């Protein structure tokens, strides 16, 4: 149990961040699945739109510190590569 006021506040803040981060990560996973399902079904236009929205969510997660910079770059790159392979 935290004894100082600042430690108690830190615990409260961490709990709020945990809830926020969980929601953001869940949204990103859901949108990633939408992109992959569009790619697998061959719907290039839908996949491109879904990827655009996913990249925006990932960039916001990066800005808030939910995800690491290299993780976001890697995931965006791999999905873009799969999308471009669809048209080739």
C-alpha cells in the first residue's frame, strides 16, 4: 500500500492509463483484423480505406505513448506490403 500522497496519486493515474491504453489497443487489434479480412477477400478499395483508418489510430496511440515507434512502423509497413501485393 502506498503511503505518500504522490504515490497514491500515481496509482490512480496508472489505473486510468491502463483502462485507456487497453481500449486503444483493442481498437487497433479490431481494425487490424478488418484490414486483413479485406485483403484476404480481395477487396482492395475497402482494405485501403481500412488501412488508412488503422494508420491514423496507430499514430494517435504512438503520440499518447501506448505503442512504441518501431512497433507502429513495423505493423504499418507489413500491412501496406500485403495490400500492395494484392494489386500485383
